[in-house]
């Protein structure tokens, strides 16, 4: 098993859970990411904060797909903010941007969750 | 040593059901007349034994309750070489004692095995065609023989040329209607060396094709062991001489290339002198030597030259220079030499010479002889500069170091967004090399090289794995993954392909390399593979 190179800290924000990501997201991050997801419990939405992410490889993208599958099963929405232009491009290329709501900021993402002003980018 | 004799050929070519009525003939060199053939009954256990034998059979040592075996032993046959094609025993090559009275060596047996493996399909074709001949008119028979010769000949020509980094090779072969005996071959040798052969058998049709096959087999047998062109031709000549049909011989040029250095050693058994296009004009590759199969005891002069970047060798057969125009004037050596000096090298010179030949002979004229041309061109000197060269142990996570080091080295060459794309591709390619190429064996490193040219930057990532099978790879599809129809992972190759301007794979020795290229001077917003959905 590859060593985890990222941390995923979970914060409750109303009906959503924000996951603050730090470090390198690779296949080795699976266990810690899924633990974070379990911590999020029955939140209506999971909001991924990529602001502190330094690197993500194809294994990391595979993890996001796994997360999406699980969230879909539990009818939870997956949102994201803080993506750099490069990773936003990768989200477009892989069409993850069609399945994950991409936002400029945490406030915009949470507003989307609560049904307030919805700002979609990408 | 007795090999396929006229007697044997007559007996086996005409019998399509040899498995049931196999016959063998033994011919001792000192005997003036053909010995009586040995009949093998359909139920003789020797047939089943030979059918399943692997390689030459020691007749004298074999113990079977077989009348045919007893007859062979009585005829002093030492070795019986089964000729098996598509699982069917189609003949047996019986050999008496060696002239030298020594035992057959391991090399002899290997050579016979090789010869049998190559001769059997050719004989099979011959058998089938001869069967049809009995019912066909003379003209049809003639045409079919030609077809056989074509089949045999084309069967023994390389199906494809090897790919050598830094070299371009091209070959052209067009038989005349009455097939001649042209052939060429490319033989991989130890230490990444490659042998190039071009030859021409006198005579035409099936006899020429069979001698061509025998010559090719001999060269292929001796080349990997003897390597040196002079020695290979000398040994092949000794091998071919005893059994060469009357008035037949083989001209043959044999060269050994060291791709890394351009060193080219060669010897020539009376073949048309090849030309090399160099910066100083056309150079002749001259070396003295008699054609193969004419006279035993010949030695062959060996010479060498170093092919510089841009040099191009043209090997050719006499069908080129001896092509006549309507006034019966030959195309000639001077004109071909001039063409080599003037025209670009590689495949281009073949196309241009063919155009010249057509203009020379006139349109619609039947080709007089086989035409064969092979070019070996060293790529022009590279203008690339090595910027970075390092190795990483194949340990999970080390791709991060690769992309960071490459990124730092080319940071000033690429705009930020393109730099990020290259780094992502380098990370993915390094992971693939460590995981799939080197199986994450820490002691097998991944090599990373960064080269710059005026127009582009190239990152080469090499592993010691086998190149990919080339089969179709699954294109990742998010919807399929979300529906559980594809696994969540499997984005690596997709990312690599879409992140860089160009990627290509090549293999040198046991080193498999993926080269990622980014053009320099491209705008930051240039998007190699992705799409913008605004």
C-alpha cells in the first residue's frame, strides 16, 4: 500500500461537510480520504477544498471517481473549490467538472448547497 | 556431406502423399550413379518416428523394428533429416558419412535442422504444384513454376525491416515475370549489430529460388556465430560449393552495421558494388571476393567504413544497372552512382531511381530481371542538447521527484500552464515506467533525460520493461466508471496523451522509452488535447 501523502480535514458547515485537502493526492491517499468521507456522515453535500493541494496524479483522480460513486449512492452532492487552472483543466478533460460542482470559493460552494445563489464555473 | 541432390529433389517434389509412400535416396559423393531408392512401407514405424522427431536423426543409433531403417543402415546413411511441413512428413533428407570421415558436428546438425525447417515449406509448395502439373498444359506448367519461384522467393524475404533508432531503412523488391534469384535479408546479431545481405542467384525460376533459400539459410546459420563478414561468406561458400548445381552460383554482398557508432564492415562475393551517399559524393563499397558456390577454398576481403550522420547506403541488384532502353543500351553503373550522389538518400533514392529506370526502359516494357534495392541511412546529426540526465529507483512516490526536477530544468522554457501539463505527463509516465516497466523493483532505475532543440523540449523516460503489446487500450469514460462499467483508475495514459504536444515510444536494446515533447514558443493557452466548454 502506498503511503498517504495528503491530509483530509473535515469541517461541518450546516448541512454540508467541507474537506480541506493538503498535500499530494495519489492512490496512496485512499484510506485517509475514505476515513474523512466516513466522518462526513450523512451530510447533504461534500465540499472538497483544493486550495491546499499541491499535486494530484491519475491515482488521485481515480480516488475522486470512487468518492463520486459512493456519494451518488447516498444521494450526496460533491462540490469543489480552490482548484488551480491546471487541475480545473484536468477536471474538464476527464469530465469530472460535469459530475462535481466547481466553484470559485467556499462561500459560493456552500451557497450552492443551501440553494442560494448558484455560481457555476468551468 | 550429401545434401539435397537432384535425385532427391525429383523423388520428393513429385509425391504429394509422401507420408504414405515416403521414399528416400542416398547419394554418396563418390558414387557415379544414383543408388536404388529405399521404399518405405506406409505402415513402417520409421515414418511415425520421423514425423515426430525433432531435428536430424542418428540412423545408426536408432533401434526400431523397421525394414526401412535396416535398409538405410545398410546403405550407410548416418543422418536422416525429416522435412515436415504443416505437421506432415513430406520427405527425408538422408546423409551418408561426411567426406572428411569426421562425425557430424553440432553446428552441422543445427544447420541441417535450420535448412530442413526452411526447405520443407518450399518443397511442400513444389510438391503441390507438381501434382497439378500432371494435368496442366505446358504453358500452364511454366506459369505455375514461376509462381512457385515467386512464392518461395517472397517467403524468404524479410516481412519487415527492423527499426533502429537513428537509422532509416527501406527496401524494394520487384521480381521479373520469369522470376530471377534476387534476395535480401536483415539478420539481427549479438551486441545490437545488424547484418544486411543482398544477393543474386544465377538462373531463374524454381532452381534459382531453391538455391536462394539454401544460401539464405546458410548465411542465417553462420552469421550470429561468425559475425565478421569475410568469415561468414567464406563459410557459406564452403557449405554451398559441394551441392551447387552446375552453372549456378550466387553473388552476395554482406555488411554488418553497428548502429551506435555507424561502423559498417563488409565483404563482397562478386555482387554489384553498393554505393554510399556521403557529404563528399558517392563512395563505392569495394571488397574482393568470388561468387559463392563456384569454387571451394575462397577467402573474402573484409573492409569497413564509418557511416556518418546523413550517409545513406544503397544496395542494389543487377536488374537496375542492366536494364536496357529500346536501343539496347544499359542503364549502367555510372548513372546509378550519379543518382546516389545527387538524390536524397533513404527511401527517396529508391523512388527516384525507379522513375529514372522507367524513363530509360520506356513504358509498358516487360521487366528483364528482378530489381532489388535496399537503403540504410543514418539520420542527420541531431541539434539537440542534453539538459538533464538522472536516474530514480523504482519506488512508489518517486514520480514526484521526477516531475519536480524536470519542471525546474525547463521552467524558463515553457509558459506556466504548459509547464504544469508537461510536469503532470512526466509524473504519469514515470509512474508507468516504475510500475509497469520495472515492476517497482527498487534496484531497477527509471532513467530520465531532458533534451532541448531550438523548436521543442523532449523528456525521455526509460524503463527496462518490455514494450507494451500494442493492443487497444481502454479509453477512460467517466460515465462508464460511475456506472461501474470501468474501474475508477486508468487515467494515466489518457492524461499523458492529452497533456503534451507529442508522445512516442521506442525501444533500444532492453531499454523501453517514452518521449514526451512540448513545442517551444507556443502560447500559454494552447491546449493540446483538452476542450474548453465555456
